[in-house]
C-alpha cells in the first residue's frame, strides 16, 4: 500500500512538472523561480571559483617570496659568520703584531720614553702655573703651545724642547720686569674698557694707583670691589708714569691672596659700626667728655696764669680771683683778725664752686663709659645666644655679630674712660692748685695783719 501511494506521488509530481513546462512554453518561455535560483547559484559558484583561484595564486606567490627571502637570509647569515671568523682571525693577528711592535718600540725608545714623560709633565705643570700668573694677560699665545705639547702623543723633537725652555726663561724674565701695556679692564658695572695697566713682575697689576684682580678662567682683569687700606697710591702712580728711577711700592707676593684678606678686613669706622646704638652713645659721650675736659683745662690754666700775673702786679686786676681776694681784704682791713680770716675764708668758699665747676662731670663721664661698654657687652652676648638658639653652632658667622658688638662696646668704653680719667686728674690738679694758692694768699694777708 505504501509503495502504491509513493508511485502515485511521483506520477502526480511528474504531471505537475509537465503541466508547468507546458505553461512556460506557452507564456513566451519565461524562466521560473527555480531556474532563476539555479542560475544565481551557478553564477555565485563561478565567482567563488575565480576568487579561490586568485587567492590560491596569491598564497603561492607569498610562499615563493618567503622562500626566496629565507634563502637570502640564510646566505647572508653564512656570509656574516664567515666574515666574523675572518675578522676574529685578523684581530688576533693584529693584536699579536701590535704587541710585537710595542715591544720593539719600547726597546727602541729606551731613555726617550722617560724624557717624553718628563716633557709632558713639565709642560702640564708649566701651563697650570702660567694660567694662574698675571703674565698670562700680556702673553696669551703661549697657552696653546703648552697645551699641544702636554697632550701630544708623539715624541717631542728638539724644537718642542727648546720652545719649552724658552717659555720658562721668558717667565723668569717677566718675574723681574715691570711692564706697562693696554688691555681691557672690567669695571663693577660690567663695562669692559681698554685702559693702561702696570704689571709689577708676577706679583701685582695696577691702574692709576689701584690694584686690579686677575680672572684666571677668562684671562681678564677687573677692578677690586674696594682698595685695601694703607696702600700708597701716589707711589704706584709715580711708578706707572715714569719709565726710569727707583721707587718703593706695595706689592702682593701671594698673587692676590693678601689683597683679598685686606679687602675683607674691616676698617676702623666699620668696627665702630659693629658696636650698634650703644657704641654710638659711648662715642658721643666720649666726645662730649673730651670737649668738656679740654675746656676746663684751658680755663683753669688761664685762671692760674692770671693769678700768677696778679701776684707779680701791684695793682688789682678786675675779674682776677686773686684780685677779688685782695680787694675783699682791702675793703675789710679795719675788721678784727678773726673776722678778716672768716671773711677771706668765706670769699674763697664762694670762689671754689666757680673753680671746680664741671670738673667732677669729667670723672662722671669717665665712670659711665665703661658701664655703657658693659651694657653693650651684655646686649651682644644676648644676641649671640639667641643666634645659637635659632641656628646652632654650625656657622660661627651667625654669632660673629653679637660677639663683635660685645667686644667693640667694651673697647669703646675703655677708650673713652682712660683718657678722660687722665684729663680729669689734670683738671682737678689745676683746680686744687688754684684753691691752695688762694688759701695760701689769704693766710699771708692774715699773717701780715698780725705782724702790724
């Protein structure tokens, strides 16, 4: 039964296909959907075949290229290995040859090798000495010759050795010569102007009586920030302006080291400034004390001279202390002896303040000055300990200000006190001499009246 049904299905399908073919032929032979699908599939299959063929050809070409590159690299590697082997062999042969040549060179050099080393060493040392010397300013070309000789890899010949000897002799001559020449000098504001300078041997270089500094790195000279104190500029000017003669001038045998120290050294007024406010007060007090003492000594000396003049004169001089005493005695000649003595004593007592006025003030200033110096010392030590508290003791310069103030104020106090004590003693001696002289004259007047 199943076979029969299957057969009927096939016949039915064939009949349908036959009827469709009849319809296609009758309707202008138009392709059916199935035929169109078959046509499209066949077209796609052709495209895929062409693409597969193209891709297959491309892979084959790439594979051929890779094989060719691999073969080339293999050949290059082999050539490189062969070259490396040849170069290693050649290097070993050259090393052996070089060693043999060096041994032969050492044997042939003998003492020349030692001389070569000495010449190079002397050239290097000489170059360093010349570079630091002020003679390098007017002889700048010698550095190149010494540099080439010191860095040379070949044996020096007779010309090189002679040239080195000549340069050493020239430096000896420069050390004993005084030369004037023009060169550029740097000023403090950066101006580089050509000036006439004086070189004194290998020690100092000056311009118009002022010392200059040699800049080793650039082989230039510049003015010092300040000139050292105690240098006679007039002698240096005279030496620069005159070609002949003998002159005594100041030089720096250390090639600038002493000048640097002298410049850093503080002047008298800078040291006084370290004393601060207390130091200035002590100075003003001292100047006032000296002026007062000078005035008192001058006045008392003139007073004593006028008294001595009155003593040798028969007439009473107005305004004279002894004259006032004699006038008082003359006006009270009728008084009794005791009364006259009291009157004269009273007159001397009234004159004494005029004589001793401001003399004790001198002693007061002489006493106060060291006390103010001690005050400055205490203030300076306080500042020193504050610096130690803040910054420690690592840098002594941080403590120098306080210590300097402490010492300077003490120094100023003693400087003021010592001469004022002498001047006070001198003035007091004058005042005591005058008072004693007046008392002696008063006693003489009383004694003369007693005799009468």
